[in-house]
C-alpha cells in the first residue's frame, strides 16, 4: 500500500484527463515549485531574451507539440557557452521550429555556420520567417534528413574531422550514443556537445513501476545514455537541471 501511495504522489496523475497528464509529465522546468521556476524565467531569462526569440517562442506555444521546443532557460545557458568558447561552426540535431537554432544564429559571429538537421521541414518553416527577419538565415544550412547519414557524410570529408566547435542534440533518444560517437570525431578537442532531455521529465529517478507508460521507453534510453556518458573518458560532463535536463560535455581528447 505504501508503494501505491508513493507512486501516486510521484506521478500526480490520478483524476487527470489525458491533456492534463501530458502537461504534468512534460514540464519544461524540473524545479519543485512552479512559482519558483516562473520567478527564474521572469527575473533572469525573459528580460535578457531577444525580442525575436520571444516572438518565435510565442508562435511555438500554439503548436500541438510545443513541448519539443528548447526551454528558454536552457537556451540562455547555451548562448553563454557559445560565447565562452568563441563558437563559429556548430551542428544542431533536432530543430523543431528553431528556438535554439535562432538563439545560436544570433550568438555566433557573422561568418559562423550551423549545420541544422531535422526530418521535419514543416516545423522548421514555422520559425523561418522569424529567422529571416533576424537576418541570420545565411548562417544556417538546414538539411531535411535523419541525422546519422548526415553525420556520416560529414565525416567522409577529412576537413570536417575536429572541425566543429559545438553541437546541440535534441532528437530521438534511441540514437544519442550513436550521435555521440560521431560527434567525438566532428567536434574539436575543447569543443562542447550539449544533449537535451537527459532527465526525461524527472522519470530517471522514478521506480520503473511508478513511471507513466508514455515515459518508459524514453526513460530507459536516457538511463542507458547517461550511464555511458558518465563512463566516457573522452569528455568532462555536467548535467544541469534546466528545462528537461541538459548534459554539457567538453571533449578532452
């Protein structure tokens, strides 16, 4: 009986309809207090958010899969990382409507380039007018494709090996480790790779029997990936509890 109570408390799902369940499960902030997360956004993130990013965020909020967008607090940290290591060439796997892509394009220098890969051009085109308004479309090479063939194609050119400064990965969790193996060749020593959703709505800390069915497969994939990353001597890592959890990896060798 105690286990049942614990599961109910952790998931907070009983008595909710499906729409409310999704809202509760897929919170973009993992802070225990929604009010505290809102305080963080309103006092620290939104005042520094460029107006065009806000426009794109508002547009994306009406999309039926809006939860896929990068959390604004995670985007703010990504922008700081880009500046700290003077990023010029980046890879982005998983674009959606382009919030993190626009954040990156606004941050890197005028001669910077982003290889942006996503299977859904339709979602990308929602944000494209805002990207064009920002005057940064010239920095973006959008490739409508699965990511692995593109990453393999990049590696066929010896000039791309160790040729990128940064990568942001927010795509199908089943392939995260395969992306990682390729990025360890594409991103230079000292470069950074950021993986999104590495806390998977907090489910990584839930007992399996307490985990909502909709989260279970992703939870298992995320647990496996996090374990592999922690054991990888090629990178330094830090898992930040922003958005849905982002793991920052610095390539050491």
